[in-house]
C-alpha cells in the first residue's frame, strides 16, 4: 500500500466513508471533526442506488435500508393542480440487486456510519479542526486546533462546500450561488403516498417546485424549492412553507396541512462548486463537497461524495506511487461528476425560468441517472 497512516478532516458522510473504506483495507485512520459532540440533526435524504452500492461495499447496507424506506416504483411528476405529468422510473444506478432509491433520515445514516467506523478502530477526535499543514513530499504534517502536531502519509480534507482548507491547496474555485433556496421538512404521510414532485405553470412568487420522498412507513421528507432569500414577511417558518405550497394540490394539499409549528424544518441558500483542476497538493487532498457540490435536483450530491471516498481508498491502498494514484483518482472522477454538475445547473436554470420553451426536466433527470448506471 502507498499509505499506512491517514488523517481525515471532517466527520460527515464523506469523511466517515473514507475512514471506513480505508480501515477495512488495513490503514490506520484518525478522523477529526469540529463538532464537540454528535447530534441528531438534519432532514431527510433521497439516496440513489449508486450510493447504496457504496454502503454495500462498506458492510452497512442492511442497517441503512432497515432505517429507511425503499422506493421501487419510481417518482411521479405532477402539475401544480394535481394532475399527473409523467412517471419517472428511477434507473437502478447501483445495479439490479439494489433498490433504485431509498428515503432515509440524515441522522440515521450518520449514526450507522459512526458506529461502523468506531467498530473498525477509526480514532475519532471531536472538537478538533485542522489549523495548518505542511508537506515535504514524503509526509504531511498537521497542526490541530489543540496544538497537536503529527505526521501522516496523507491528509484527506472532507470539510464540505464551506471548506476552510480548500484555498490552501491552491484551489481558486469557490462556492457560488445557484439562484435557488430550499426549505426542507420532515412530516407525516399517508401509506398510499409513494413520492412525487410537482411543478408550477409559471413563476407566481411561490415555489419553483415541491416534492416529497417517504422515509418510513409513516413519515416523508418534503422539500420546497424557492428563491434564495428568506422573505421577511412576519410569518413563522411553518407558515412560510405553507404559503409557498398553497398553489400545489393533490397529495400536496395533505402534506401542506400536516406542517405546523412542531414540524422540523430548515432553510438554506443553495450554492455550488466544481473544481476542474487537481484536488491535491503533495500529500494533502480534498474530496467530496469541498471540490464538487451541486443543487439537489437529481439527488446525487451525497452519492458522488460516497463514491469519491470509496474509490480513493481503492486507489491509495494499492502498491505504487501515491502522487500517480491521486492524479489517476482525480482523472477517473472528473467526467462522471461533470455530467451531474452540468445537468443540475441546467435544471436549476429551468427551475428559475418556468415555461422555458423546450424545457424537459424529466428527460434530463432520467438521462443523467442512466449515465450513472455504469460503475464509477
């Protein structure tokens, strides 16, 4: 192997997946995370088959599926008035032996990954960040915020789109606005509600799109795509979400009425980044949303990060030159990620311009997912 001792910075899905994949291959892994304690926070997720394929390799698939809700029949696209527009059969991007998609709560996935990492001996240090690093070509030296100085064969930066370290790697690209904002909530659903997305006929000042994914037998994850600023209109969060959904009918009438002051929800501006150039400098490498993050319009953000982590572990635990392996890893990932970025930004443009002639979001979503069926 070209690495034996690795530091991972960031304890989200990307960092934990990298830690698990490396530990399973005999690498000594230390992971630092700025949070002082793990907390059950976050909304629901739509996880595609190619992410499930990574979970299968990590040995956590059964635990995650047991906590989620598998989707076998695809997703229905609706007009705002409740009429069916079309039905999108979700491609099995992870292979025929895996569900095409599952819905699951983010904290449930995180708990499974933390438990697996700990069981494999990954050393997790909470309340720590990378203050600085140095690379001399033969090792990378880290200085953590507690003053600890250590050397490693490789430092992996998995800090997410707001990475503080990205620029220190000579990466000039930075996160940028997409022109979209998103409300996310978890609420109740009826058993016969299997997932859907609804589009307005025009921009009426409300939502660009609303949708939901079942995450259990009784709950669903709901998203409302809208303008990137939280309007200061005196409404409480749940009232604002209901206002944005007021012109969407059919199943969305029931979902809207189920949202109240006790519903867990959050709002954020959607940003994006895509780093074309090298992701590493010497023995320090950035992966995941630190170098590629896209609007969540085809539910591939988490999947691409998980693929990064697993494939990186495969590359650097082979015999050979580490720099050659890191370059080969980057070159292998770039075309697949670029396809998702291009499709997601096209969809984001259409979302902000309802009624655009020849706009066909269903086709672009389907084509993008079909392109991912081949193993990464």
